[in-house]
């Protein structure tokens, strides 16, 4: 039997070029979406708005606002728990947006990518 020449899997050079162009386009789109995400701000609350946390898409904490009624020197643990809950919620929002953006780009290809 004679060996066949060409590209493995029967891929022709034109298809490879198209594939590379698509990959480059996807990379540019990912970079653009990452930049947009990093510039966006996310806000979450806990304890019925007793604690409000704002974070950027870069996961940089911008502010923590406490309502006066939640500041009880006798119950510091509750305040700490509310802050943790609000921070965790805002991080979840950032992750959700990041994952949603990736899913839009990859068209459900999977691969466990995250921005």
C-alpha cells in the first residue's frame, strides 16, 4: 500500500487557515470581553441591605457599606458573617458573568475555560 500524502485527518491547508483565523478572532473577542468584565462593577448585599459590597470584575474590592443598625458591639460575629456573605455573593456574580461570557464565545464547546 502506498502512503497518502497531505495533512493528517484529511485537513487541507485552506481549512487550516480558516481554523487559525477563527481561533484568532475568538482570542480577540475573549480579550475584549475580559477587558469589559474587568471594568464592570458588581454589587451584592446581605442581611436585607445591612451590608453592601462592591467589587470590580478584576475581583478588586471597591467598597463595603454598613448600615448603622447592623453595627452592634455586642454582636461582632453577625457583622462579620454578613460581610463574608456579601463578599462571597459578589464574587459569585463576577464568576457567573465570566462563565456566561466564555460560554457565548465557545458556543458550548466546554473545556472548562474561565476568564
